[in-house]
């Protein structure tokens, strides 16, 4: 049985990502976001559209800041849309 977790991105911004008690909750949100988005790059774009900073996105997704920056400054091609 698959459970759907509500993706409340604004609430996630307030969660202390270093708090061990919140790790499982945060991991579930991260996994669901990437799964629903279809790729890490699309997840980055969605978080950016929600107002997250590049640093917040990198920390949340476990990526390097440079990767997040590259995704956000590189325009989508017509094939990628």
C-alpha cells in the first residue's frame, strides 16, 4: 500500500535539517518531491519557484550549490520542456 505525503514545501523550509528527529520526515518529502518531479533538476526548479534559496535547495536535496546554480541558470531547451 502506497501512502501519499502532502508536499508542504513552506513548512519544510522551517524544519531544522540537522535535527535527527526530523530526518525521516525530511527524507520522505525529498524522495516524494524527486519522484513527482521526475528528476533532480526539475525538483530544483520547483523549489526555486517556491522561493527557496539556492543554498536551501542544495542542503535539502543533498546536492552541491554549484549543481543547483547550474540548473537554475541554464535555460531549458525545447526538447527538455
